[in-house]
């Protein structure tokens, strides 16, 4: 019998075993269930706990990073959680990460006498985990240690800047925490955690990031991916006393865009739709309008919002009812109300 510690590696194995890459350019999967870890139990840290996770496999577009983060952000907002902080970092790729690891290790080896016994072990096994140490003596050493931002390569730095731009566009607050390394080995580039500061030492209610090398490591072709998992027990203890009930999502809306500017407006509309309870999706691959519509149909979306140059100029979108094959032009500000008026039903 094997007890799984987490869901990402199993999802990647299933992705390869069932050849899910032949089904769509980006595969999005969610899961929930018990996980098991042989860790030292303490408040908020159990040997059996539950996770809800989601993975998006197939794109390196930073807009997917923004989507994954905003999905969690919406969920925590809907649940009425307060005082939650989002911390984010980039830990680089196979080109720039090894150099940083090496520099950091050499630096820490020189300071080994000032590290706690746990960190002396970490120095051999996984030196970057030293950054997580809460011991005051180690913290002093860490504060002046080499920083990842000193060695990051241009493509990684550009990727992170684009993600930051999208989060600002979506009005999602975050802090860059250069010490955020995360406990699992597969991460590359974006890493993030949602923190509830009142929970004490085990205060991460969700965490995730990119793992652009994992599909290849498990035996597939090089495929970028990103995901998250939230800890159900930690979210439950964070819920306010008078928590609201979550609403079932309305039937789906697919946002089809043409060009960069339309895509940015599309991201805003996508975010608003989700905030208002719609199941909604957008294309990240710059595909033709025709193939976006085909995808919307295939995935069973009832409505499609189409944004091109002409629509943008007028501040309007084309709203298409896929079932009835009818369409109309609607100003951006009326989109959600119009969709509701068109008789969207809950729970379908
Ligand atoms: P993780 O940070 O190890 O990431 O776990 C995610 C969340 O599960 C944590 O933020 C925490 O809320 C909860 N959690 C973890 N360990 C425990 C424990 N011993 N007791 C209670 N709660 C716990 C992952 O598992 C990655 N698979 C996330 C991911 C998905 N990255 C990419 N895709």
C-alpha cells in the first residue's frame, strides 16, 4: 500500500498514462481527497489531511499563472476569508536555478557554524530549504545570503514581470517574497502561497507554482505546467463564524479574443464573470477565432463572448448563444446583466 503525499505528480502520471495531451492543448484537472505525510505533527500540521488541488498542463503563458492565482483568490473571497496574504516568488528555470543553488550552498557552507542542527542537515539534502528556517540565528545568516534576483535569466525575469502586470490588471494584491522556496523539488519559475497570518507557524492555507520540468522528468515530452493545492483543514479553521454558502456556478461562458489588447480586456471580463458565479474560460494560445469557437462548443459552453478590434473600439462585445446560434452586440458594462437576462440557469 502506498499513501500519497500530494496530487501533482500523480496527476502528471495520469496525464501521460492516458495520453491526455492528445485531447486538448491545455488540460485542466482538479482533485480533492486525503493526503498523507510523515511529518512532525503540530498545530495545523497533520499526518493525514485533505487537499483540493487544480493543475493546468500545457502552457507557459504567464496568464495561466494569473488564472490559477485568481481562481484561489476568488474562492477565498467567496468563502469570506479575511486578512489573507498572497506571497509570490520566481525560482528560475533549469538554466539559472543551478547557479543560484550552487552560490547559495557555498555561502551557507562558509556559515555552517552559525546554523541550527536542522539546517546543517538541510545543507546536505536541500540547501534552499534553509530559507524557510524560523530560527533567529539562521534568519540572520539568510538575510544577507545571495538572492535569486541576482542570477535570474532574462526569460524568467520577463515571465515574472508579465505575471505581475496581469495581477495588477486584475487588482490582486501580492507581496514578492524572495525567500519563498516551497518544500517540493519539482518547482520552476512562479511559486506562491496564500498565508493566513493568525494561524501561527503552519500558516499556509494554499500553495503552488510552476513545474515546467516534471512532465519530462516522468517520461513525457517537455511540457510546461502550473497548479495549486489548498489545505482543507487550514481553510476550515480560517472560515468566519457567519460564513456564506457558496453559490453553484451558472452555465458556462467562453471568452474568445483576437489580438493582445482584446486578450487583456478578455482577462478582465473573465475575472468579473467568475466573481459573479459563472463558469468561464479563455484561450491562451492565440488561436484563430474559428478554433476558439470549436473549443467552446466541444467543452459545452452555452455562451461565447467575442472580442476583436472592432468591438474594442466601440467598448462592446459580441455575445453569442451557441445553442440558438444567435448573437448580439452588448456594451462591456452590461455583459453580466445581459447574460443573466438571457435565462442562465444555476447549477447546470
Ligand atoms: P504543499 O504546499 O505541500 O503543496 O501543500 C498545499 C497545502 O496543503 C498547504 O498550503 C497546506 O495548506 C496543506 N498541507 C500541506 N501539508 C499539510 C499537513 N501536514 N497538514 C495539514 N495541511 C497540510 C502541494 O502539495 C503541491 N502539490 C501543490 C501544487 C499543485 N503545486 C503545483 N500544483
